[in-house]
C-alpha cells in the first residue's frame, strides 16, 4: 500500500529504486509518509500484519513555528496556483514527477503542516516487529533534512542522500 504526497497522485514508481517492497509493506511520500505511518499504527492495533514502513521525504514540520505554518496557509489561500508552482519547484519536481501532479487542497496542506510525529507511536510500531526505513535528500528545500534525519535516526534505518532533493532526484 502506498500513500501519495501533497500535489501528487500515483507517483510510487518514482521510488522503486530505493526500496524493495513486499505485500506487507506500507509506504508514503512526504504528506503520504504521515498517512502511511497512521495506517501502519492502525493496522497493528487490529493485529494485522505489517512488515515494513517506508517513508520517502517524510513531511516533518515540527521544527517550524506557528507563524511559518500560518504563512504557508495564507499564501495558499491567496494564490493557490502560485503556491503550488513554488512548492513543486522547491520540491525539485522534474518532467517525470509532473506526470503525477494532482492539485493539492487546503485541508491537505493544513493536515501536513500540523501533523505531530510521535516517537511513542513509532516505538510501538517497532516493538510490534515492523522495520522503518526513511529516505531523505540532503538538498531538500521543503523540509529540513538534517532535523528530520536527527529525529528518525534512533527509530529507523535512515538513508541520507546528500545531492538529492525532496522528490529524491
């Protein structure tokens, strides 16, 4: 099972070089990484099998203050098209990525900015035998890759690719 990122749909094929997936693996890109984490947690609560949680450039904004988050939302409301184009440019979306473009909505942006990554939840996932892989680009202009790496370092196998952007290109 795969969860798409903000402004994307069906882009899973972009990440096939990074990880081999089985039918028991759940993955997500950016905003989709948040949704994938929640899906794994909920499945484990129901005693369903999950083998691996794979997070590609997880949307991690806990290092950003409320003013930053409000500015993002206000900018989106003011000019959605310009905001989305700027987002895609900063994410490093190339022609291949653009094939998977889907216009994002305000509710998704609000959800991804306000999401709280809970170490207890991730530790529960690990305790249930699920391995976590995190893939980050060192040149990410959407999230602070170093802060994100530091957060996940004790919880997951983190692959930090110095020359890569948010879209892991």
